[in-house]
């Protein structure tokens, strides 16, 4: 659906993105992840045909965004980061304008507006003037606007920013509901959100792609092995000594509080049964044991620091 | 013309919702009312004198004394007001970021340009309707030459179309509405006065300057003479600046 090749954008000497390559298949939900200023928005603006790349090419559904701009724009629903809306219009009128501009037949326009209003929870504010709406509702109007005419590809720049937790869940469910029938590329710097919605994440930093993988395999591929936390009641120093002797354990830390241990394990080994066995055999009380799941934050920090270390050496 | 109607309707709605339209229309109709009163009052004074002095009667002409100056004054008011009116066309969209929406919807630049241009001309026509009661009033008390009235309306409409096309082009160059208004006012004033150099420059350059002068082409129309050269001048002027706007919009594709 999206094919991007050696995309580079130069803002008068400042390189926003450099040599970006990626592909998004039909029906995928892909998250675009990166800190502020990483080049997420720039890439999306190029994909939607709002600005030209300095070099490289982007193809959407077989159409070049630069040369076949109208064809690509017809296939994209775009929610820009700034959520551009006409404040003087009512929600209904604004969505009607977008429907007309997207070439929805006049007979079907009101039905289409009704459909997206329902999908985005806008029925209650259809007659309200957009500039009087709250940030959350404006965000939803922006999303509704992108959904009009049911385009096969949705490009959503920070779709849940400014929403409250309930609204975030609603929008997330809405995006999940588009799975398979639509291709979705969304950007975010909120990592849990991306891991819940996306099958694949593209991590971008300083204008370059750092990693492309599923959230799950990014988490499992941690450097330095897994981390296990356990809480044991018993003689603390004795417990620590026994734990260090367990094969596979590389480090035991005891700095979290009384009775709590943090154990680092060699990659690919699960020593939890062995630990439990040892604790029981010694007559201590095992209160809790679990493997610490690596959050995308950790993955991100890891990837970015790796990158920087690589650059320095 | 993909997107023309959508843009046209949207623009009409935004113009009507904006206070700029109501303020400029109020000022326009108010000033025109004053000019109308002044020329009618002068005309009635002259008529009284003519009653005492019979050989002045042959000099009296309602069309020449009221209709022609009325539309001549209108052109001056338009010079001041229309830049205020066209300044928002693109600058506002750029400033508020809605240009990102417009440029990513499947609307062709041609449809966008013409939609905005046509809506601005339509809104001017609505402003112009405010002057119709004055002319009707004049017709109910006197007997103006209706042919000249029609020709005058055609003239100011052509003049407005030219002003609007230039204002729209300037607005597409900047995101600051004040800059757009100032530059289009200055440029229009220049086109207004360019004919002056005719007296000092001999030959072709002087003729060119005279032909380019935007007001010179209105004179014949205000006299009731519809000359194809004058109509063509305004049409070409409008087309040229609409084309420039189109090129400006398209330039974002290659300018980085």
C-alpha cells in the first residue's frame, strides 16, 4: 500500500528525514514511533502530498505521490497533527464540505456524514460550531473528516493527543475496527498506545529509521537478558547467596526494598521454576515471582542509545 | 474542475460568517449613500438655478451629473475596500493551517483558485446589490439613461473582478493578511496611476503605460460605451492574476 524509497527532506540545511525506506502492506496497522522532531510528521506530510520530498520517492497504491497527486489523495484519509478545521462551520457543514470535496455523490453525502459522525461519537454535536467545541471533540471531527468516503489508507498524525483516557480507548477501538478493511499508518510518541493497536512499529529517530518490528518481538529481543522480580520472606543475605548460585543468573540486586530481589538472567533462559524450587527447599516463603515485561520505552531508549554509541565508535 | 463547487460553497459560507463581509458592505453602502446624496443634492441645486435661467436647461443631464460621478466614486471606494476583502482568501488558510486540509483533499489547484475567485466576485455582487435601491430611487424621480446605468454596472463589476484577481494572487503569496491587504492596495494604486506617465513618455512605452492603466478603461464604460478593448483588458487582467495564483499554488510541488 505504501512504498517509500530513500526519502529525504531538507528544510534549508536542516535534514528532517534522511534516506527513509519502508513498506506498509494492505490491511496492516503500522505505528510510527519517535521522539518530538524525529521526522514523523515530515514523512506523513510527504506521503499525503502536502510537501514534496527533497529526494527519493513515495508510492501509494501504485501511484507516485508527486506525479499522481490527485489519485493518491483520493485514496488517503489524513488527520494532520494540527487538526486543521474550519472553525466558523458547524460539524455537519464541515463534514459535508469534505464529502463534496472528496467527490461523494450529493445523494449519499448526508448518509456518509451520518456514518462518520456515528463512528466518531459526534451525533450530539452535529449542529455545533466547530470553534466552540472542546479539544477532544475537535480531534474527533478531524478523525471523522479522514474517514469520509472510506479511503483505503488512513494516515493519522498523533490521533489520540489531547483526548481523555475514555476517549483514547474509544479511538483505539475505532482504529482496531478498521483492521483488515483499511491500512492505517499512525504516529505517536505514547508507546503503550502503539503497542496496543499496531501490528508493526517503525521507530524513527533524528530522521532515520532505527528499527522495524512487531511490538512483541521488540520487547523480547532485549539486550542483556530478562529481568525477574521476586519477593521472598526469610534470611535476606542467605537468600541472595543461594540465588547467585543458581545457574543462568548473572546478577542479583536487592535495592528495591526488604525481601524484594531483582535478578538478571542470561538471554533465552527461564530460571523461574529453579528459583521457586530453591526457595521452597530452603523453607522460605515465596510471596511473588514475575518476569518484568520490557516496555516500549525501554526498547526505545535502548535502540536510540545503541544508535548513538554506534555513531560515536 | 474538480472541487470547484465544494470550494465555492465553502467560501461563500465562510465569507458570510466573517465580520469582514458585514463591515466592508456597511462601509461600502454607507459611503455610496453619501456620494449619491451629494450628487443628487448638487443636481437639484443646479435645477433650481436653471428654473431662473432658462438657457442653462440644455446643460442639464441627470445621467452625466449623477449616474457617472456616482459610479466613478464607487471605483475609488472599491480601491480601498476590496483589498480588505480579498486579503483573507489564502492568507487566512495558511495562517490557521487549514491549507494542509485543502491541499491534501483531492481538489485540483484550478478548482481551488476558481472556486475562491468566483465566490469573492459573487460576494462583491451582493455588496453591489446594496446600491440598486439608490438607482431605483433615482429612476422614480428622474429619468436616467438606463443603458448607461447597465454599462456602469458592467464596468464596476469588471473592475472589481480585476481587483479581486490581483488581491487573491497577493493573498496566495503570504500568510499575513495585513501584508496581503497592503501589497494589493499598493499594486492597485500603481495600476490606477500608471497612465500619468503618458504625458512625459513619448511613443510606445507611453502608450503601453496608458493601456495598462486600470481606470482609463472604465471611462468609456461609465459613458455608456461598451468597447471590446476595455472589456478584454479587464478579462485578461483577471485571467492573468488567476493564472499567477494557480502557479503559486502549484509551486509548492517543486519548491522545497
